């Protein structure tokens, strides 16, 4: 795990399974329909139990970049913040702004609920095919913007399932900070 400071925000970059996170909230890379799917969404739903899927479905559909909150049910995290990241087409369909919105809206929801810690997966970089290098740049810029006015939020964990993704995150953040 690598720990960095962004203004007063503690950023932890780690290779792990997000379902094990003990932060106040974990973020789910959901789909707009809010129907539990594969990837990290499937893993979170398996670990949380069937009540999460029921709560999730009731809140859908959502817009790309929007974020909504449910309980965490059987997860160690108290809440799950669900956001629909953009599907990458060619970059000419507002994908970059939409990915930034997914992160910023999730963070603002955590702030509104007076949470202190939140964990993110690498939203849209799986089956949604957002280029990883560009995604990491957007994550860094969005967290930097949020760090100006983080409210109650003190700790942000960037939780990467695979080592390749984790190395790209570590290198980019180390270069910038
Ligand atoms: P998207 O549809 O937004 O691309 P995916 O679930 O396909 O979402 O992938 C997003 C990222 O989440 C990928 O880097 C994938 O490896 C990762 N991932 C999958 N399972 C987990 C997990 N249990 N914990 C953390 N990250 C995960």
C-alpha cells in the first residue's frame, strides 16, 4: 500500500478486494439500470447478500456519472455508493467528464452523509474499456479538486484488484505528488 497526502486528504493506493474494505463507504461501479452485473458489481453483491440487489434495483435507472447510496448490508462497509461510469467509445462522447462526475458525485454524497472514509475501485476500466492511463489522470485531478473542500472526508482508498492497475496508479500519483 502507498499512502500520499493531497492537501489534508489521505490517499491510500492498494491492491486488494474492495468487498473487504472497512471504510464508511465503498463505491460500486454499477450500470445505469442499477441491475447487479458482473465484475466489481457482482463481487460487491455476492459479499453484501441479496438485500443489496433489491435496494440497488429500487434506485434505478440512473444517469451516467450520477451516484446514489444504499446500506452495505453484510459488507464491513456501512454504505455502498453506486455510480454508473461511462462506457468508453472513442473519447468524443463526453466520457472524460462523465468519469470525473462519477468520482465527484460519489465524493459529494459521502460528504453529505458526513462520512470520513471511502474506497473506490477503478471505475469504467474493466468491461467499460476506459483507457487506464487516462482514467488515472482523471482520478488524480478529481481528487485534487475535491481536496480543496473535503468536508468530513479524511481518507480515500483507491482499491485495485489487479497488480497492473495498481502499478499504474502508484506511478502516476508518485509522479504528481
Ligand atoms: P466497469 O464496468 O466500470 O468497467 P468492472 O467491474 O468491469 O467495471 O471493472 C472495474 C475495475 O474493478 C476493474 O479494474 C476490475 O479489475 C476491478 N474489480 C473487479 N472485482 C473487484 C473487486 N472485488 N475489488 C476491487 N476491484 C475489482
